[in-house]
């Protein structure tokens, strides 16, 4: 059977263009829908993971480091925080500054010396309602030994890091 308006069973150029245009249009619409339908997933990939994915609220409620789950995640202060439970996510969402590490994703002890070091979520201290993280096991004891002075020095150095 020959297509209407065709010669020797071929599709006219105009019809080919319409079919091709329709296919290209659907492909573009699908790509746009895919990208627009998941903006939070695309944003999440670009967002760095806070404290290696550990649940920051667990330090306060469970008094121990606890890995978080991607299913309970929240983006705040240019980082993605993960939580072990939906209840922890809700607590953080209500008061993120209360539960976030005081010196963000920096080792508190290294900051006292003006150095930048990534903390290990296994080395931590909660003091005066603030969570501090450290790069080495000795960090919490050293930091707490002169807490007020160490906090002041770390804050001074952190402020100078922002100016760079």
C-alpha cells in the first residue's frame, strides 16, 4: 500500500519533516520534563554532604555518632544533612542552627591554629549546647581543656577564612 501523495512508496519530504519534528519535539519535551520534574535531585547531587552523612541531631538526643539516611535529608547552609529518623529531620528543620556543628564542616581544634581540616564524625563534643567536631581522637579533650579560649581562637580564624 502506498502512502497518500507519495511516489514509489516513499514518504513526501514535507511529511518526513513533520514526523521528524514531532519526534524531536517529544524528545525535547521528555528531557525538559525529566530535568524540571526532579530539580531537588539535581540540586542534591551538587550539594556537598555535611559531616559525612552522619545525623547531627543524634549527638544531642542519643549522645553518639549515628549515620543518617538519604531518605531523611535536608539541605541547609550549602550542605545536605542526613538523619537517622524522620523525627531527627523534623527537629533539625525547626532549628538548624541549634543542631548543626558550630564550626560547620571544619575540625574545631585545627581552626584554633588557623588550619583547615575535615572533621571525623566519630570525634565530637557537645558543650554549652553546641556540637564541635574534630579530626583526631585527642581533639575533644584538648578543646574542652581550654574551651572558652579555644572557641574564641577558632572563631577568629574562621572569620579570616571567610575573607579569603
